[in-house]
């Protein structure tokens, strides 16, 4: 198994920012699945949603996730918030590395995403949509052995919590 840390969590929980900090601290590569999709297709995520719908996007996401996770070097992989809605993706994540779930309250997520027009699932009433989607995804992130709450914390605090987590310590020791 390649040494990989895979960040999952609802949109706006800090996956990309925290993932970059983890990669920097470890001296590993950081790969963002959504960014890879944009590079491969030449289209923004919102345009893929508009043209192919959510199911079309999810199919691309599964294909790209499999490609990224089949890499041969240690890396920190950041995913889109909905990656866990497909069982196949969860199986890929579990098989290929340590899943780290980032969590935040709806209030924190709304505050972080309110001005972000690039999120296709949030069109319209951001707060209502965040609460609805969070309810739909209730429990889907629970498989991750590491669960970190990001509300009111700096990136450095979140990374320090990860380093102190027993499952993360075991993972690093086993993959040294």
C-alpha cells in the first residue's frame, strides 16, 4: 500500500488548506482530486455539474480518485465533500490510505462558503442548502478512523491535533 493520507469532509471544512499544511509538514506531495478533474477535462466543476449533472460529475470523480490513489509516492489527497456518497469511493479510500474526516458546524460552513459562487450544490439559499446536504450525508464520513473538528481552530491547531491522534501516529509508524 502506498502511504497516503486522504482528507474527507463536507465542503468548507478546510480539506484543501489543511491538506496543504499536512503535506508541507511531512514533505509529501499534495493532490486535490477536484483540481485533477479540472485539469483533465479543461472544465470547472460548476460547468461539469451544469453539463453532466451531479451523477456525471460523480462518475468522473470516481475515475480520478482511483487514478490518484494508485500513485506510487507518499501523498496527501484532498477530496470533494461528496466523494463519500459513492460506496466505491469509500472502498477506494479505505483500501489506499488513512482517511481523515474534517468536521464543522453548519454555521461555520455557511460563514466560510457564503461568498463562494463556485460551489454548484449551494446555488440559492446557502444556509438552507448546507443544512439539507449535511443531513443527507449524515454518517457518511464516520468510517474515517481520524475525526477532527475544525470550528474556531487555526490550520496549525488542526494539524497539531492530527499529529497527536493515536490512529495517525500508528499510521506513520507502520508506514515509515
